[in-house]
C-alpha cells in the first residue's frame, strides 16, 4: 500500500434494508426482547450518541480502565516495540475515537492503520483526525461489525498484521462468544499475526460497581441511550423515563452486569412487535468480565492465540497482553 495514501476508501459491510435499517440490529433486538431474561448485545450501544457518551465515561474519576491502560501503554512502549517490531498493519477492532492508538503507532513504526467500527460517522471522523497526526501513514477505515470476519482492504491483506483490541472489550462477551471472536480475529489477521489486547482484572467489587455506576450518571445515560436508539431506528415506543440503570457484580461469573430495570409495568412496541415488562424486570445490556492471569491465558489459548508477554500497572488493576497466532497442531 502507498504510505502517502492518507485516508483510503474504506469498506462498508453493514447490511441494511430498503428503509436503511440495520438488519442485524433489528433481528437481535427483537430476539433479545423476546427472551425470558430480556437481553441486547452490548455492541448496539455504539451509535454516534453512544460512542460520544462512552468517550465521556472514559474520563470519569471512577472509571479506572482507560487511564490505567494508557499508563501501561506509555510505560512499556519500548518493550512493546521490541516485541512487535516494525512494518505491521495495525488493525484495531472497535476503534471508537482511537484515543489509545497513537501510543501504539509511535512505538512500532507500522505500515498501515485499519480502524474497524460499526459507528460509521464516528469512525470516519476519528480516522481523519488520526491521519492528520500521522501524515505518512496509510489510514484505511472500515465500517463493519467486527464480531464477524472482516474482509481487509486491498494492499493491507498481504502485510503482516497486529490486531489491537484495547479497553477489555473482550470482557463484554460471554466466554463462548469471546472465543468465537478471538478465532474470527485470527482468521481476519492471518497465520503470522500478533494481537495486543487489554483485559481488566478481578478486584474489589466496590471499585468495580462504582466504575459502572458513576456519581454523575454518565454510565446511566449511556445505558438508556440504547433504548432511545431502539425507539429512533426501529420505530420503538419504549418509555425511556420508566427505565433506570443498574450495575451488579456477579461473583460466580466474575463479571459486572448492566441492566435497564423497569420502574413500573410497561408495554411497548418495537418494529411492529408487542412487548411488556413488569416492575423490576430488566433488559440485560452488558457484561464486563474480569480476569486473573490464568483465566486470561485460557481464554486466549481457546481462541487461537498464544500469550507471549503481559504488562500490568503497579496496582495490578489491568493488563495488556501480547499474543501470537497459534500454530495448528495435533493434540496429544
């Protein structure tokens, strides 16, 4: 790929119907609301408003993951650069504002940067800002659902690749889905790829709950925005004012859960389908699994990645792990 290409034309892989509705969004919302425990995948938080709210969350005093991961990337830049080496295409899954990306790009002398995100307008604005800061780097935004295999643009597919998945986003998925995603990433990136991934660690539940239920109510607004998005994009009539945000620590499953809880009995429609919620019933909107060293390694290995290096902060709150694509071999 031409290193002077600036922002290249990305690939839009989101499927929409004749009315412009995201087909997967509608299907998963309807299926999730039809379950006994209503649930909607967390990736649908991230329309433009949701993406902006999440960026605000990362700056909250209670929300330690972002600043801790940034500190790890800054403190161990030289070691990461030596372990990764130059000339790789950095493929970031769920890039958002790409806030942490410059820290990695400055450490490893990459050949290209490919941010992948489902929020197209936010993606392109972030990519343009990053391209201005790295004028010699080919920046190729791809609007796509990164939870599925992604076709990389021409000129990138032949380069050695480094997947970048910060923020412990892997923790938003139940283990089977997380393993599937890691395997999908391995397929997208190729057999000689590396993966740099952030994973939040198990700690005092009081610290965890505060990080997902901040005093300013920003996380609550982020959660409630999902209901507003459903109303706006899917013709929904959810009474948003009848829902409230709740964060719960599930010790058995080592995860924070976010819920939208009905404050009263409600009835509503989405895409022409009728639904009800009784007082106290919830829509489960997010999981955020936490890991110790062993569970993190086990998850990566199950997904086709072999951990090579692990970097943490001095308090052990968070970890950044570098892994190699595992070679296929016969099991004993």
